[in-house]
C-alpha cells in the first residue's frame, strides 16, 4: 500500500510540474507492475463453488464436503485448501505429497493432468501444487515440467508459481529464464511473503553475477548433478550434465595454462 501511494504522489507531483511525458512514463510503470494479481479468497471460493455445481461427477455428499471446507473465513493458503477439497472428493488426487516422489506415480499423474479429464481450475492448480512439492524435494526438472506453461491467471497463487519456477531455473542455471521469472515475481512485491522477496533478491544477484564457463558456474552445475544423483537419477540427462562439467573444466584449465605461459 505504501508503494502504491508513493507512486501516485510522484505522478501528481510531475503533473503539477507540467511534465506530461514523465507522468505518462510513471503511469506505464505502474501498469507494468500490476501485470498479475493474486485472487481474493472470495474469488477462489466462487470458482470452487461453480466447479462443484457444474461437475456432474460429484454427488450431493461430495458437494457438501467441498462446501464445508470453504465455509466461513477461508484459510490463507488458498492453494492448499483447494487441493484438500479435491482430495476429499477424488481418489485419483489423494496423497499427492507422497506420490509425487515416485516416478511411476508421477508419470501417471502427469498423464492425468495433461488431458481434458479435469476442468482448468483443477488441472492447473494441481500442477502448481505438484510443481511446488517437486521443487521442495529438489526434483527441479520434474517441477518445471509441471510449472512451465502455466500463467498467472491459471492458478490461485501466481506468486508461488513465479517463485518456485524461478527457484528451479536458478538451480538449473537457466539464467535468462530465471531472471525473467524473478522480474515477474517482484512486480507485485507487496503481495508476496517476505521470504519469497528475500530469496528472490538473492537469486537475482547470484544469477547476474554468474558468467559462462566460470568456476562459479561449474560449481553450480556440480551441485545440480549431486542433487540428481542423491535421487538415484543416473540417466542421459545426468550423463550430459557431467560431460558439460568436464568440458567447462577443460576450458578453465586450458585458460589457466595459457595465462601461466604468457
């Protein structure tokens, strides 16, 4: 709120000074920063009620279960409440927290969420929820598989979407995409948990500082491989990353040898 007031004060001051061009630029900046908004609890509740009412596969008992969860003041974590509602009425979406670390179960869930079995409200938000879980389990590629393709308007927690997407891109050293996700995330800084903002700022600084074929980049890539191996992942992706690390180390060694000989 303080940020918004400060912006409008600046706009008014510039207008009084007769600087129309600068006022226009300030208004453009304000519009850019408002490119996404977190939906309110009332808005999400209405979406859930509409879905439950129009879903012919739900019984009256199922609808009553969903209504009970959304009665009264809604929980702050709207995504978790939405997923809890889905788990209460659909056995295929139960125990997501434990199933997502099993690659067989994860593949089954992925197939289930990439067709028209579910309405967009369900499909998109379960993908977000799984993407968050996978990122927390350090399964960054799998997390991005869930999160990529989702837009802010598709989910009930766009801040979480941009935050965990940026975390995965940071961990996988996708500098360009990571910085873009962080920029989108911080457009609505006042709507974010403080921990999101603090971590995002740190990731932004570190991504900006990383140079191609630098020792810092190699160290980052080695940590990514270590995480994969800790999850028992020894497939083509890991082998390619290991080869990339060796190639970058060879470049660094060759560079040091040239510098020493001159």
